[in-house]
C-alpha cells in the first residue's frame, strides 16, 4: 500500500514544501485510510489535475480512498480525484480555501466543515452530506457540480458565484446566501 509523495521536499516540522500528496491503494482487498492531514498551498501543482503550474499544494485520490481525520488547509490548496473514483473526507476541513479543478472523480465531504476561504468547484464534482459541508465563504462554480446528499434539511449561507449545477438528492436545502453573481445554476 504505497503512499506516494511527488515533486516535493520535506521541511523541518514535517510540513511539505511543494508537490502533491497522492493517496493510492494498490491492494483493493486491504482498504487504506489517511488520518489528520495538513495541506500547505505553497506547493508546485496537482500532478494529474491541470498539468499547469498553479503554485498550490495538492491532495490527490488515485483510488477510492478515505481521509478519516481532519484536513487543515494552511493556504489555498487543490484536491484532485482520479476519474472513476471517490475521495472521502469524513473529518472536518479547516483553514483556507478548498479548490477542486478539473477533477474527473468525486470528492465527498461528510462533515460540517469550518474552512473560511470558500470552496471552488471548477469542472469537478463535490458531494456534501452535512449542514456546513461547504465551510464559510463563497461557493464558486466554474462548470462544477455540487450535489447535496443530506438526510435532514440544511441551510446553505455561502455566497454563490459562477456557472454550474446544484443538485438536491435527499432532504431539502435552503439557500440563504447571496446568489447575485450566479448564472445558470
């Protein structure tokens, strides 16, 4: 069960300066989970997401994988999920902005999150299962899909910008945030 770290170096204190943290389980009969991760946005780029240098740190899911602990974002950082797979974060996402860009898989946020820099969903899919799953700050859609799979009614107070799709699958979702800059949502 390799845990791959690409294009980066370890700096004192165990923080990463640059590159991607890749979760890749090569043994499907032996599930792998990660716990309590910290993503620093000073990295190079997602190795498989955009292919361009976006100067962000990145957490990549290359298989169906779960981060069972908390994820702290110390600067805006990227998350990428490989096509055909689902990446789950069951702990709390805290810190700065959460970005998904050109991610062909699905990211499931299964807790009420407290990151304050907003959530960007660009040409990607994120599934939210709890009240506060998108943290605070704006929800920026760029041909992205946000799917709500909550079992109880929730209120979404995030400011909504961009063009994309919001899909409600189960219980009601009440949008109270400013949607003045949203188009075709």
